[in-house]
C-alpha cells in the first residue's frame, strides 16, 4: 500500500481549453496542498522517452532516480523545460507540481491524431505496455517518497504598478 493516495483522472475537454482538469482543480482547492504531484500521459501510442520537469529544477534528480531503471526500455530523458497543451498545465498553473511524459510522436499531428481516423487499430500494443509499466512505477514511487515533490519557486513580484 502506498503512503499517499493515487488518483487517476480521465479528463474531457482538453482540446477545448483543459475544461475537465481545470474544473477539477478549481473545484478542489482544499486538496492543492495535499497533492504531491500530477503526472500526465497524453499521446496514447508512442513509447515514453522521458519526462519534462516543467521548470521545476527540484524534480530533476527525483525523476532521474525513478526513471533510471527504464533506460533499457528507451526512457532516457529528464528534460528541464516546459511543454504545453496537456492537462498537467491546469495543476502547474495552480502551483501543484504537474509533469508530462515525453513520448514518440508516431502519427501525432499528421494523418490520424484528433481526426475521424484516430481509432484503436492505430495503437501500438508494445508502446502501450511500455507506457503502462513506466507510468505505474513512476506514480507508485512518487506516492511512496518520504517528502512531497518540491514546488516551484513563485515568480518574482514586479515592482511596477
């Protein structure tokens, strides 16, 4: 049994402005300080290659340690930087550490993704198996850490009025 609760969210309205995840974050302010981290898996098919730290430098060594055992499965990057367009932004914007996995793009942005051709027969079973193992292990390890994930430093306050 993990030390912390693990919740799985299946959001709707991501493409319409993160409606589901933003709604959840807005409706549960009492939980913000209790959430250690939110991790997002968005692209479906496409092996996980790493994770973005979302400019949270304190997360880098934690993810490097958690993901190191998966190097033989192709998980090789813990990247410092931001990525956008997914539900982790709703959490990150509320000061909750939010992260998005880096995946192979496969057909993302061309023929199938977000079209009527985006059907189950385009899934790559081996990619989904690899991702299931990496996501489950990552979440389990985050839930069992002694400390919560570090929060980013708040942005500097401007002296301008």
